[in-house]
C-alpha cells in the first residue's frame, strides 16, 4: 500500500509593518478685510484646512493712512512706520482670528493697505486698487464751494476693466460740475 510522507515545512511569513504618517492636512486660510466705520477696519483670517502654525499678518498702510491702535495690541500686534505686524501663533482647523485696526486718514481708503498673511505652506496677499478722495479747501464754512478730487489708484501690475466709482453725496450738498 502507498504511504504518505509529510513534506510540509513551516515558513516565516513577514507581517506588514504599519508606519504612522506624519502628513498633516495643510492649512487653507481665507482672508477678508472690511471697513467697520470711518476709522476702523477688520482683518479676519479663517482657517478652513488643517492647523495653521506661526501665522503672521502684515498690514502695510498706504500714504495718508496713519495707525492709531489695534486689537489685539502689543505684543501680539506692533506698528512701526506704517507697517503693522501681528504674530498670531496657531489658528486651529475651523477657527478664525480677528484684528481690529483704528486709523486716521486724509481721505485715502482705510482698507487700501497691502495685507499679507503667512503660515508655513501658504501666503495670502490682498493688494487691490483703492480710492483717494481729497477736498480743497480741507475745511469750509457752510455755503462755501469745495472742490473734490477722486483718484483711483492701482498699486498692482494687473489690469482692471469696467471699473466704476460711485460717490454719493449727502442731501444738503449741491453738485455744480
């Protein structure tokens, strides 16, 4: 009769090694700048991606716009020669940070400054055309004639088409030309 011989040998099958990934979801910063009133504007940074570390905001004020104060103040935000620098640290995923800036202006749009927001892996720059409006004389008695000069200034190398300026005057003012 035939005989069976066991020829099976145990084998050492390697087990897969699981290595944790160090990849993080990158930050996705959305930056908005809006006037609050005649002398205050806000910069809002919203993080729609992964945690954003070492976030720094720089606001370069235009000529004619003078820094008064900011919230947060020093040491988070400092100002020197028209450059406001705010070191915000980390903005977690889904969170937002807000900076309120109060200025004096000679008629230059208070939101006209160049805004740069940096975090490792992302830089957002807001630099757009703005309006400067000046009156001559700067102060006038009731009934006196005042000449306004409105300039649209484009500090960028981009071309903007179909730009319109609307300047609504209050009721007691009469436009003569």
